């Protein structure tokens, strides 16, 4: 017995050791097989980390459990930015013997914990879940072709989220808190599959409207699966949305790519209460206590083939008979609810869809509501309908609760519509909407809207859109005792004529508390008396003499903050007067963010800008500020546009033609403080121009002109003209990245300079200049510059042994400079240090490389022994000894911090300036040649692209012409065949069909 016990424990220890070792031994093998199957079968990015793969023999014994955490599946091509599935925990139960044998891996079960699955269908019909790679090889079935055998017997989804968005219909659904389980023996060809599904919240949307909202879903479905025929038959099933139960009968056949539906569905219970539970807003915590009466019938079908160009037909019928519902805490009931409606599409297409609400009636307390409508077609609609309601809002709230709202007043609706609705036509309409003594009070704001009266009618007697007449005859109300009244007449839809007026006081804080605006906080008072009369066609044609507009508007203590304008805006006061052509703005004062401003000016073409898509707003404003902080309005990466190709680029609006005359005592821009800023900014055609903008900063005086062009957002352009006086070299280097890139020597100089410089180029997507594209020219006047501890000068001094070159001062020196293809070219200039005459010129590029030539004209006896020997070998001893002065030609390369200086030659006759001038001109010519070559390459690439598009267009035109020729040829043949057939039929005696009633079975 003791040996048996010891043997048992030894066996148990070995078994546990094997259970612990198996996951380690086979983990890499299964990982490799998984990767192989993914690459072979799935056309999508399947992302997971090796460390997130786990194996266990204990979790699903005797199966081997393979787990993958943080698994994501991302589509490709059209769906490369869409995540198909995000799965925090994915587990597969693998048959242990299949793992050990190694022939194929059998998957018995799959479990997904808290997955988020997003299914999308584009307008073209392309679906993001179509990620499986088709096997195009034609070969006999080979069961060993894959390392996986999906012998699934069970699967689960725990607490999942599912989104479905079909843009081709358009239809959408969202399910939250989804728990799903299913079972079936997929190793068999014929078997039953059982599934159970629940969802805590279920929303269904069609064409932007929610038809089911935040409902509960419970589905228990058994389907007969015939995998050989791809035939799936509904057996026992029960589906419930809230308290509305229904079931499916029929089959789904999937031959090849098509899907054949033959389904019917119907309600399994007939109480009115069931259908009431899916009416949006009705199903709440109080629903169990709602008293109901009445019966319903609900049934429908979904039948036909679904393929890329074909949809099944469908139909739904709903009847409600003598329905009633009453909330327990409310005194009145909704009675006599009767409805008879159907939706049918014979082939699933919008143009063959008809909606027929033959009858709808409901008494809200003592207030009847009646409606009927027939709609044939959903694109071009044939409409015939009528709605009549005479509702006392106070009585309505006794029947149907509106939480947090108190309503009173009489609402009367009487509307008839009959005819065609399309882009160019409307039904004949006769509709009246009247409100008398309205009262609206929200719990969030105690001040009510009172004395709300409105008389509105809509008429169209011909069916033409231009004959539509919308007349708000009278509108008046008071908000917390402040009156607002108006009227408006609109005639026509495409080119409407208008005649309206609004007068009164709006307290924006009160208004937005009654009607909250998401992401926006606004307060202030607007007093207005504005009238306008005219035609949109006259506005578009700028015939403002035909438009009458006048009025006044006053603003006080207006504040506005939104997600798009988090800095906020405050207007303490402003007055405006209107006429046909312009608005005169006077005495505006306030803050933009933390920056104060005062403004006045005029705005013209405001009607065209407001009412037409292609009209520009024109204006001229005078703006002043004591302290304006530009940094508050700089665009960062998070606020950049979604288009990655234009990320960070600030676009100048294309529908503005505005001139701003600016006067600011101080402007904060990055780390710079600009004082006494004045000048003009013009905005037009996506271009912002600076005219005579002057300011003081860094101890210098600036006058700036230029432009910023965003007509091509992928290639924004700029140009700049600078007139700078008394600016320090080091201050310029530290403040401006352009100086750092093209003139880094400014960092090493002590002193000040003046300059007149103009340059232009492209901006990158981060709004910084692309230096390679810059060109420009100008003059730099060195007022005074102390040169000391400059590596280039020190190298020259070391080579020549001229100690005076280590430290010297340059005063009142004019230097001509040019920017070519992003490189700064310094034209030769002369200076004198003691008895040394120097001529300097050359270039440096944005990569920090320098290429300068310096010629020194010095007394012959001043040259050191080593350099003298090298010159003698070049010039000859006799020439060198006979000359009083000698010219040294020095070449300077390398970088500013690590220069290379060498003797390039010498002369006893040449002038220093001639040597340098020739060398610099050669560099300029080379740079210009490279620039021209680059421009030519760009032009060639553009021309090649234009030629390619031209050839493609010509080829498409030829193909279209050939297609039309073939179609015409086929039509001619068909017409000839039909005529011959008609001729033969006319000569053939018709045969009498047999009498089938005399034929036996």
C-alpha cells in the first residue's frame, strides 16, 4: 500500500511537471504556426507582442489554452486607419493531442474578453471585415493543406462592444455590453448551432435618425447548419428588444459569393405594450409601472439574393388596435392609439420602396392627433399625406412626461402634401403651424419664455420649388421680461426672395441655458432692430441697389468661449448700423484671450457672404491694442488640421477681402516683445500681405513688408522685405532662425548693423522656411563690429603670422549679399587692418559649410619665413624680392566652428579685389546654374505629369467612343432583327393553344 501511495505521488509530480513544461516546449511552435496562418489567410495588420502570448494546460484542461493579450486587427488600403477589432484578451482552446502530434492544430473553443469590433461598409459596398485571402489555386481538396483545423465546438464574447456602419444603405447599429455564447460541432457537415446573445444597450440608425435607441437586446437562436450546401435554417429562436419579442422563420443559402434569403419574421406576443417599449423615450425605469391596453400585429419578410449589385426585397407590416398608455404619476392617458402601416421594397432598392401609413390616430388627453402618408420611392419621392393636431401643451405633459420642462400653450398643426419631391420639384403643400400663448420653462434656468406666439404657413400650389412660400406672419416672445418680435417671408427655394424684420433684446446667457449649446459658453446682451428685403440672385450679382437692408445693433458685455476658441472673446461694447451695402462698426472694445483691442470700421458685401457660397466679405478696420499676445493664437500639433499633408499650416481664408490698419503699443510674439507696432495687413484670395509694418524690438527699428500665400496648402509661399536699423548681431542671431541658418557668423560678432534685405521661398508644414528654396538679395551696413575670437580669423592669423588679425574692428562697411538656392553669397568687400588690405567674399550654406576666398595685400617684408618660402616657389625669388607689396590668395573651407584655411596662390601684380571678385562670381554662376537645373527638373516633372494625364484622358475618350460605337452597332443589329421578326410574325398564322382542361393527369 505504501508503495502504491508513493507511486501515485510520483506520477502526480511527473504529471504536474509535464503540465508545466508543455506550454514552454510548444509555445514557440504554436506562435510560429499562428503567424504563418495569419500571413497566409488574413489581408490585414494583426498586431500583438510576443510577451503577450501565453500558454496554459490548467486553464482549459485537457485542452491547451493559447492566450493573446492586447490583440488588434487593422485594415489595409481604404481601411488602413480603421481598427477592425481591439481585443484585450483572446483565448483559444487547442486539442492537446493535435499539438503533440504536430500534424495539425485543432481549435476547439474561442473566447474574447471585452473586445471592441467595428464593422464598416463603404458606399462602394467594400467591407472592412473582408480580410480573408482567397485561395485562387484549383486543386483537389487537401485536408492537410493547413496547420489549423477550426473544429470549434464553443465560443464566447464577454462584455463586448460592436459597431456596424453601412454607408451604402445608410444604416448603422451599436451594441454595448454584449455577451454572446455559441456552440456547435463544426467537424460535422450537418449539425445544430445554438447561440445566446444579450446587449445592455442597442441603438439602430437609418439615414441619420435613431429608430431604436438604448434598447436592451436578448436573442436565443438555434440554427440548422448544412455546411455542404451552405444552407442555414432558423429553428427554435426567440429575440426580444426591450419587451418586444419576435422570431424568424426560413433559410439563408450562401452559394459562392451571393447570399439567398428566404425569411419571414413576426411578433410572438400581441400586446400593445410590447411595441410601445421600443418607441424612443418610452422605455425607462418607469416603464414597468405604465398601464397599457390594446393589441398589435407585426410581421414581415426578407427575401431575395444579395450580391454587390443586388439587394433582397423586404417588407414590414404593423397594426395597433385601440392602444392606450398611462404613466402612474400623471393624470391623463393617451387613448385610441390606432395605427396601420407598412414598408415594402420589392427588390430592396430605394426607388422601389414604398412607405404607407394608412392610418395613425392618438388622443393625448383631450387633444387628437391624426396623420396619414404614402411615400413611393426614397430618392425621387411621390408623397401624399396629411397631419392634423390640435394640442394643448399643458394637457400633453399630463400624458407624456418631459423631464425638467414646463410647457403651456396651444399648438395647432394642419398640413397637406401631395406630389413629387426631388432636387427640382416639391409636392403641392398647404401647411399651417400656429402657436398661441406659449410658455417654456426649464429646470436648469428659472426664467421662462413667455407670451410665445407664432403664425406660420407654407404654401406651394404648383410643385415647382421656386413657387414655395414660407411665411412667418408673426413671431413674438418675452425672455425674462425682455421682448423679441419679428416676421419673415421667403419665396422660392433655389433663388429665394426674402422680406423680414427682427426687433428686441437677446440675453444670450439666458437663451443658452434654455437651449444649451454643447462645447460653447456665451453671455451678453444684444439689442437689435434689423430689416432686410430682396433676392438672393441680386446679392450674388452684387446688385445691392435692389436690396433693402437697414437697422441698428448694440452689443454689451458679450463673452464667448468654445472648444474651437478656448482663449475666449469678450466685447464690452459695440455699436453697428446697417444699410444695403455695408455695416458700420463703431466703438468696439474688448479682449481676445488676454489681449485688449479697440476697433471700428466698415464691412461690405455682408449679405452675399452670409447667403451665398462664393461671395467674399469685404471690410476695412482700424484696430488698436495696448498689449496683444500672439502666442495665445499659435497653432500646435493637437490643434492642427486632420489632413496630414497640411498639418500645422495656418490657412488664410479664401472668402475674405479685409484690410486691417493696426496700431499696438506692445505685441508679444514667441520670446520677442514688439513695441510701437503699426502698419497694414491685407487678407485676400488666401494671401495675407504686410504693408509698411513698423515696430521696435531688440534695441533696433524694423520696417517690414511681404506676403504669406496659402493658395496651395501643400506648398505655402512667403516673401519678405526688411529694413532694419541699429540691430545687434548677437541679438539677431538669438532671435531669428533664418539668421541662425544662413548667417551663423552673427553669433560671434560684437556690434550693430543696418540692412535692407528682400527674400522669398517656401514654408514647411511646421510653418518654418524651407531654406533650400530661398532666394533674395540686399545690403548689410556694418555700423560697428568687433572681431575677436573668431575661428576663421584666428586660422588666417596662424597661417600668415599677422597678429593684428586676431582682433580688429570693422566700421561703416557696406556689404552686398545674395541668397541663391538657400545659400548666402557675400559679394567681395574691402577693409583695412593696419597696413593689411583685405578683400573677402564667398558663401555658406544651410548645412554649415563655408566656402570663402580672402585676398590679403601686405608689405612683402611682412610675410613670415615659411609663407615667404612657399610664395617664392610660386612667384620666383626675383619677383618677390623686387616687389614692395604682395597679394596672398587664401581659400577658406570647412565649417564656421572648424574652418580650414590654406594658401591658394599669390601675386605681385594682381589687385586683391580682382582675385576675390573672379572667384566669387564663379561660385555665383555655379549656384545659379544648379538653381536653374533644379527649376527645370521641377518644370519637367510637372510637364510629364500633365502629359501623362493628357494621354490618360485621350485614352479614356477613345475607349468611351469605341464603347458608344459598339452600343450603336448592337442597337442597329437589334432593330434590324426586331423588324425581321415582326415581318415574319405578320406572315405566320397564330396557333390556337391546346385546351389544358381536356388533358388528363
